[in-house]
């Protein structure tokens, strides 16, 4: 009560000292106060804002770069696809041109089924274009044994027109005509006469290599035969009558080796 004038003198304490005396929370408030008084807080705020702006700008630039790279990749893929499409189109046109250039072709044929029965068979086919072919097949054989008591002889000619189908033109349908004569005596009674007829054909050609195909064919239709029946007595044929028959069903079959000449 005797004091009249009081002077308070304060000495600033370090943040560490405040933390030691009053605790961590008081030290944090002292540190924030010191920053505000010294302008450090404002500088830190400005620094943080600048860093955020720079980060946002870097992210924006990275995004734009990624978009440019994505668009460049799309454009490259589009150009690659267009190049491949043009190459495929060029190849297709070249194949079509080659096919058209090779529209006319000539091939030689041998029916292996006929050759297997000791009946030589040869033919030729002329392809007018990729769809249409004209064929002629011929067979001939003449065998006798047991002092002419047994006989197997025939000749045939068979023109045929075909229409090839399918993407590779290997399957076909067509029409065939057959004419010829025969002399069969495989038992006591022999038959000798003429035949003719025709029908529809169908089949498929299996490609073996560039020059060879294997042709599987079957023809269904009607054959008309006029023939004499005979027996052999002392080496002399003795006529036993005449017959006429019509046969409906398979009239031709083939497993034919085809050689493409050109």
C-alpha cells in the first residue's frame, strides 16, 4: 500500500523455456504470437499459397501432356490401322487381279477308280472362267483270258459341264452325258452292246499343292443300254437274244487326280 508508482519489466522467454514452464500448448501460442509479430506467419502463408499454385500448375501441365500423348497414341493407332487396311485392300485387289488373270486354265485328269479296275481313263478340262468348266473324259480297255472264253472290254466318252461354287471355287455342280459300248463275259453268258445316258454331277476338289488336285465326284442319272447276250462254243460266239435296260441311279463316280497344266 505504500507503493505509488509501479514499473513492470518483462523479459521474453524462449519457446523452449515456455514449454518447460507452462507446457506444449502455451509454447505453441507463444510461437504463433512471435510469428505474427515478426511477419513470419504471413510469409509462410504466402509460401504455402505459392507452393499450392505451383503444384496445381504442374499438375495442369502434366495433365495436358498426358492428353497430348494420348491423342498422339490414338492418331498413331489410327494411322497404323489405316495403313494395314490399305495393305489388306491392296493384297485383296492383287489376289482378285491374279485370279482374273488366271481365269482360263487347262488341266489333265486321270480317274484313279477306273485305273484301279484296269480301265485306263484320261480327260481334259478347260476352265472358261472361275465359275464354268468344260470337261471330256474317255475310257478304254480290252482284256481276254481263258482262250477268249472271258472278256472285259469297253470304251466310253463323257463330256461334262460344271459350275464351280464357294469362295475358293472348289465345290461344283454340273451335267454329264455318256456314250460308249461294252463287251462283258465274266461268266457263262456274255453281254455286248451300246450305252448312252446322262445326269447331274456334283463334287469337290481337294488342293494337294500348286499343281495337283484330287477331285471327288458322283453323278446320278439314267443309262440306257441295248445289248446282245451270247455264249461261246468252240471259240465262236453264239447269240442268245437281245435285251434293253434302263438304269436309274449312280452312273459315274470318280477319285480323279487333276494336274493343272496352266
